[in-house]
């Protein structure tokens, strides 16, 4: 989903991806590295996390 939706965001903008699966804590940063996108931060939520990603291209 992230790979498809990030194309809708202008380069340089940040998106927030919300997830409640603990695997996302490793999967999202790994995806950013593989796709050369900037992993900005992870924020805890009451039910999961919010992962902030900056589109680089």
C-alpha cells in the first residue's frame, strides 16, 4: 500500500503510515532503505504506531 500511495505525494512531502502490526516497526524502515525514501520517525499511538516517511523522488 505504501509503495502505491507514496506516488500521490509530492516529492519532499511527508506521509504518516499508521499500523498496529508489530512487524511494521522493522518492515517500514526496511522498505524506506530499499526504496531510497527517508524514514523520518516512529511515533507510538494508543493502538500501534505512526511511521513518517519523506518522499525523495
